[in-house]
C-alpha cells in the first residue's frame, strides 16, 4: 500500500511532467516573444521565459517544474496557467497537482456551444421525460414527454423550483408532491452552497419565498441533500398513474448545466403509458395542456 510520502512524490512527479508538456506546446510567438532562431534547440518556451512572463522568480519556477515540495499560491498558479495557455480543466488539474483546492469549474469557451448535442440527447430519451436546467434550475430545454407529463410549457416561469411550488398543473398531477417537497428544497440549498455569494440564487429563493409559504417554511429548515434520484408518482389526466424516477446528471464540460432524465419504474405499467402518450394517437388524445 502506498504511503502518504509515496503519494506526494507521485503527485509532484506528475506536476513536473505536466508543466514540461504544457510549456513545450506554447510557441514563443504565441507568448509574444521572438522565437530565438537557431539558438532554440527545443520547441516551446524555456523555463526562464515562463518565469518572466508569469512574474515569478526563475529559480522558484525551476523548483516548481522540478516537482520540489515548495509553497505555492493560487495567484501564482493562475499566472503560470495564463502563460501556458491552460484550459479551465487544465487549470484545475494544475491546482490539484500543486496541492491546492481547485477553483470552481468553469465553462471552457470551446465547450460553450453544446446545445445541439444536448437537444439530441433529450429527444433520444423519448418517450420518457427529460429536461436540462442551468445552475439556478432555469429550464434550458425539454423534450415533448416533459411537456406532456410534467406540464412544462412556454407560458409558465421557466424555473424548476418556481414551477414545483407554483404551477397548478404540476401540483395537481404530482401525487408525491408532499413527500418530495422537502427533498427538492434541500437539493436547491445544496446547489446554493456551492456558490454562496451568487446573487442569482438569492433572487430565485426570494421569488419563491414570496410566492409560496410552504417553500419559505421548508427553506428555514436548512436541510442539505445532493442532487441524485427522486421517485415521482404522477396522476396524468388521460393515462392515469405514472411512476418515474428522475436522475440528475452533470456534464463535466458544461458544469453550469444539469441533465434531468426520468426513467419509467415497473409500477402502473408506466413505460407502456408513456409510449402511448408519445404516439400519434396519444398526442391526439391528450391535447396539451390538460389541467389535472
């Protein structure tokens, strides 16, 4: 079994190899330096060039890249990461290798445009409900089954927490509403705790407090629960009882988004009912929206 000393030595060795590999891929021109002509034996930046561009001591950067056990700060690592043109994921990796807590995940600009692929994902989940929400639980997109079963529709406030407590169609259909409400609030408080100074979360909480005394009471309990799976029992006005399980999934490349997939449970012949609702006959038979 590896000892703490062994694990630390491995981490520092990985730090050395990582920094060397990142330095080698940045050309002097990309860093705004002359290329050095024939004097430059290897591609990429020299150690002393990284140090100067990052505003740190040459010896200190040498020690860092050699994997020595030295004290580092987040500010210095950010400067080194900027010079080495690290992506958001690479920057977090650098923090971990250097022994610091990594910063909160960020959306890399290269991954910002993933909506078409995510739309294909939730449409392929048909006939089961699926939707995607942002960090504040604002609905980004949803498939047809989410509209038919959960009552998602353009004319309501497109926030899952607000809709849970205020949408009359969802409330009339959700037989498990009472047993799930406390858990939903605890999940939202957990999401808030990741970004305690974010005014966006406070705005949503203040809005729901004003609209729902039930939410205000549950919020004051200060319960915390991670996003995971929730069993939902629905009473649909056309096909009757539906029992599904919602699962929250995260996309590492888009840490600002959460995919919520609903899976049919064996109860009440739910899968067959959802398939019928998604069929042409079912669509004609349940012209939406239908109040519960």
